[in-house]
C-alpha cells in the first residue's frame, strides 16, 4: 500500500507565496537542478525522477539526479492535486475509489470535512519512511532533508500529513536503503 504526502491546508495566498518564492529563486539563478517552472499558468515544479520497483515489490519514486540538501522538489498545484469531496467519492466507480483509498490523503486535518486530496503527478508514488529524506514546509512545498543520490528512493513520513494513516502494512520502518552519506 502506498499513500501520498503533502500539506492539507494550502490556501490561495500560500500558493501565491510559493510561486513568488519560485520566481525569486529563478531571478537569483540559484536553481542547480533539472527543473521546469512554467509560471504563467499555475505551474508544476518538476525535478527529474524515475518510477521503478522498490525494495518490497511495490513502486517507488527515485531521484534521477543528485538532489542537494534543501532542494525544492515539489509544490502544491490545484490543477494537479485534486480535491475530492465525500459526495464525489461516493459517486465514483469502485475502481477509482480504490485508487483514492491507496493514494489520497485528508486535505485538511484541522477541518475534518472528509475532503481527500489526490496527487495526479508521480509524487503519489513517494513511499513512507520513519526516517524520510524529504520534509514539507508550512507553504505546501517539499524539500530534501539531506543530499539524495541519483537512484535513491525519495521518501516521506506519512504520519506528518495524515496522523490517522494506518501503517500496519509497512514491512520495515527503516532508513532508506541505498542512502548515500550526505
């Protein structure tokens, strides 16, 4: 079982601040990663990643290039990160409900309205680790917590964005396999 990550209360002002932050990074030319930022139309930040089998036979999200500590790797985008109300969920076919059950998470833990958020990008394949190599800030952005080597799986702590997440299925809550010194 996999679950996604990301913040649950990303309002319009927060998203605008995130894009202003990206504009400042671009202006200062501090981005040393392969990144695509399209600012005019609710952009998605993309770092080069690869989907491949993880150590447990599932699918994981892996870095394609060196991602230095503190690298911005993901930003909330309402065009890609889809909010699904309880009514919408109930109207969906069981196959799509199963997809949401596997990859969606509560949008806002402070407002228990039952709205789920589904990430339509490959970030939904980021697996859980009790010692993740990424973290999320208060502005709906995900950064690397340390240097992440090419070929290393990107991980997050599911409990940081969904404290009710059932981790009983997790085989090993261990540091990332193949993690480089950094």
